[in-house]
C-alpha cells in the first residue's frame, strides 16, 4: 500500500522524499514498479473502485455491511471484514448518529389507547400493523414538522406530511389519509404511535374509526415502544439531513421526496429485511402469495 501511495502521488512529491517519510527504500519502490500486479492486488483495486461508486450512489450513507451486500448482489466476492479494510484504505467512513430531541406532547387529558404491541414489531403480512411518529426539521426559514406512517411488515414509509403547524389536522391526519389512499387496506389495521396529543385527540380518533382501524399507543415515557419509527427518524437525520442546508419548505419537501420515495423505499438496503429494500421485500411477498394460490 505504501508503494501504491508513492506511485499515486509521485507527480506531487519527490519519490525519494516519500520513501524516506514512509520508511521504505527507493530501490524497493522501483523494484515494485517493475513487478507484474498480483491477482489479489488487481482484485483489491477493482473492489475499491466498486466501493467508491457504491458509496457515492447511496449518498455516502452505507457502512461496510451494506456495501458488502451490494458488492455481493453485483457479483463480487468480498467479505465484510475485507470491505471494511478497503474502506479504511479509501478513507470512507459511515456517518455516525447524533442525539435528537423528542417532540411528543403527551401532557393532555385526551383518552389513551392500550399498547397492543408490547415492543413486538414482528409482522406476518402487509397492512397488519402501521406505526407513526412526528419529528421536526430545520430550514433557514424556520422549523417544520414531519409525520410518517410506516408499515412494520416491510418498513416502507407509506404516507407522510410536512407542515409548519403542529396540529393533528396538518400532521398526522394528512399522513394517514395519504397512507390509506396508497395502500387501501382492509379493516382492522393497527395504528401504533406514542401518546402525543395529535394521536389522542378526538379528530384523529374519528378518522381512525372512519377507516376501521384499531388504535395502539406506547407506554408512558417509553421510547422503546415505538422504536422502529423513531429509528427511521434517526436514520433520516443522520444519513440525509445532517450536513445539508435547506433554505425553505419547498427545498425541504423536495429533499424529503428524494430520500423517502427514491432512496429509502426503493434503494436503501434494510438489515431487518435481509438486506433488501422495502419495495423489493413487498414484491417478493406478493409473488410468493401469487405462486401459492
């Protein structure tokens, strides 16, 4: 690797200087340049080019496990440990999660629905359990509230809304309308959320009744009861929002569309789904049902 570094940077620095700094001999370097490239070296070079391409195509969000899976899908033979080592050589690092504030407004006198999940997020079929949450996102023109509806079966974001107001009518109710229109589910879908006033208010409860859905809520002050949806927000902010700047709601809305509709639902590999995308996971399920019938 030291010789390759010298070869790559010899147009910028003197070969002898780099050899002295890297503690290798000049004769050893020139001897290396005369030797044919080994099979392993060629493989590593090709793999590193593929890793750089994958890293860029997935918005620099993938760590070694997901990049290794993409390499496997593309026909490369490369273990996770080898992928991690080559990423270190390339200086590629995964973005680390940051702490974010909770937006739940649970101090109210509205009725609280029972917790029907009990932190059991395993779902056997689509439209069995949906989950929802609200977070806030910053732009130069102010804060906006993002609400998402998630199908726990394939982790797909099936509905979302972006609003400058924190009312049920402009957040959770809009997102639920869009999710219902998108999926057209049968009666009996469980909608799980935290105890926020937007989910507990009369207008939202009436909306759920109209859609013949069953309401479920997390325990008091227990963030783990809605962990899947909160993880989506953490992923969104870490992979997409952090380091980006949006001037206004229009730019933020376009950015969210690119992340949710183009990347998250259709391109991002999910470890929970066996390193497939939400769209592919649902398609595979539908195909299996079709073949069985």
